[in-house]
C-alpha cells in the first residue's frame, strides 16, 4: 500500500494589498473632506499715521480704562462682571437699533482679559461690525 501524505503549505496573509487599500481610502477621505471655515469678526486696527478718530454716526462706543472698568457711551458700567456688561450693552443696542458699529477703545495698559471679554460679549450679541482703537494713559511726571 502506498499512502500519500498530504502536505499542507503554510498559509501566509499578504498585507501589501491591505495597506494599499487603506492608503487609498485615506487619500480619498482627505481629498473629499470639507473643512468648516468659521467666519471671524473683522477688526480694523488703527495705524500710527491715521490717529484721528473715525467715529461713525450712531456707533456704540465702549471704553476700557487701565483698571478694567467699562464705559458705554461715556457712562460707567456698574461693575466689571461679564453679565453686567452684557446687560448694559444689550440695553444700549436696544436704544440704537439694528447692528450699529461698535468702537472699542482700550487703554494701552488695560488688562488683556477685559478686552477679550468685551469682544466675546460683542460676538454673543451678534455685533460683527466693530473696530478697535488704543488710547494711551496720561502719565504723571
């Protein structure tokens, strides 16, 4: 009797086609993906040669002094809390009408957080048309 032994070859899985397919899928998704471009608020910074005030009619003026106090149209806001500034700005906007231009004037030594808070509140109120000005505080000699 002649018995034949069946030799089973070792099965190998070739990863090359799998890597090629994954690479092609990666390229496909990278090309077809759309990225959201959030529309930022346009800020017009004054230049050194244009130091004159460009106040527009019916504009809302927000002044931030060196201690971080807020003034809306020359009237001091009760305190420095963001909620208070939000209420004061919304009341001033109700008197002005629909989306007036906002001018933020910050002292050169004002706290950066106070300016960012004012910009954040302006964005939450829907103000998209605003410009920034910097005034230097008077130093005593």
